[in-house]
C-alpha cells in the first residue's frame, strides 16, 4: 500500500501541489521500487509542508529523529537558507543510501547524520533546535518527546509523523497504536505546550511551547 487515503485523492492532492526536486524523486523511487518500502518516507505532502514551515520560520537548526534513506532530511535541507540539520539513524543499510546524497555539495555543509540508537544520540546533543521532526520507531516516541523537549527553542516547533497510525489511534489494537494514542493524550494534557493535530497523510502532531 502506497497511500494512506484513496489513490484518486492522493493523485489529486499531488497534482495540485508543487512537485518535488529531482533528488527527492530519486529517493522516493528507491523507497518504492528498490526497497519496496514506499510508506517509510514522509512523502511529498509532508515534505512540502515541512519546507514551507522551515522557510516561514527561517529555521536554522533542525533535528530529525529517523533518517531512513534521507528523503525528509533532504527536503528540509532544501528549504534551509543556511544552518545545520542533524539527522539520527540506527541502520547502516539505510545510511549507505543516504550518505552519497548527503555528501553532495548542496547538502554537505547542511546535513549531519549521527548513527546509533536515537535515544543515545539525543543525550549527546547540545543547543536548541527551531524544528524537531520525530519519525523513527513509534514505541520510543514518548521517550523522544521527553528527551527532545528541553532542546526545543522557545518559538520552535516539534512535529511527530504517523500520529493517526492509519486511523487506528481511535481504537488501538496494536502496541504502536496504543503508544501513539497515549502520547497524543500526554501532549494534549501537557500544560507547557499548545498542540495541533493535522490529518496530513498519516497524521502530524504539531507542538509548540506556550
Ligand atoms: C519512518 S522512517 C524515517 C523516514 C524519514 N524521516 C523520511 O521521511 O524520509 C524511520 C527510520 O527510523 C529508524 N529507526 C528506528 N529505530 C531507531 C532508533 N532506535 N534510533 C534511530 N533510528 C531508528 C529506522 O531505521 C528508519 O530508517
């Protein structure tokens, strides 16, 4: 399954949104055709949405938890006028695909990838981030929330992907859906933040400090 909504609607949305750069098209093709994992990347709509937010907020320090083959990292780097994006990944096999892209001249000074379990990499981070995009193992999302919150700048934005878990959050049956559903409640009840859930693709939870 390559889509979270009907194929017709997906095509309609894509046909009425600005297209991806060539490098993003290449990475999406790899995810779909070589790895047979089309749903692992955040996809064109989320990518464009992130790009618009980055430009609007003039984000200069970005943290991504979960690089996969670099699709969203490249999309975000494309939108940064200057600054640094740190992206965290566990699996060397995915980094083998993203590394040659990250080392292209247009991205090499902007994207830094750190390998290993994200929870450990987060412990070693310093400074504040204007945007934190969480898109790794869902079971660890609550841990990523608590660990990265102190790293969010005062006007920064934290975005979690897949927060509708294909709609299963309404009546969770899997462990992932249960964890995500609990986290949605935790964030909603967290008096330190204001939050907004958007039904973009598989659901984005956007979080800002009050
Ligand atoms: C959904 S994919 C990320 C997709 C990417 N953000 C994009 O849109 O192109 C999730 C990634 O998180 C990685 N991951 C899973 N568990 C992890 C962990 N404990 N630490 C770091 N990365 C992890 C997976 O290997 C996978 O590449």
